[in-house]
């Protein structure tokens, strides 16, 4: 995630509590989605789709924070 902006992301993780909280939430969602897709944590399709939407919303929030900090 945001491979081309690693330096900025690391700085925000250290300095911005909201960014860090959203990032950690995104990481947790990613683990849950991956586990469901691999079958290690079975989940109904509707629940999986909701997790994916939450993950995407978190990623969008992270991108907005990164864009605002770069301006």
C-alpha cells in the first residue's frame, strides 16, 4: 500500500495519531479479508464484502491525509 510514498507514510505513522489509528484499522481489516479469502476464517459473502468496503474507505482516508500533508 502506497509503495511509492513509503517515506511520507512512515513520517505520518510517527507523527499523526489519526493516520496511525486508521492505518492500524486498515491492516486489521486486511488480515481479516485475507483470512476469509484463503478460507482460514470462513465468512459469508455479504460480511466479506462489507469488510472490503471498510478497508477501501480506510485506504481512501489514508490517501486524503497523505495528500493533505504533502500540500
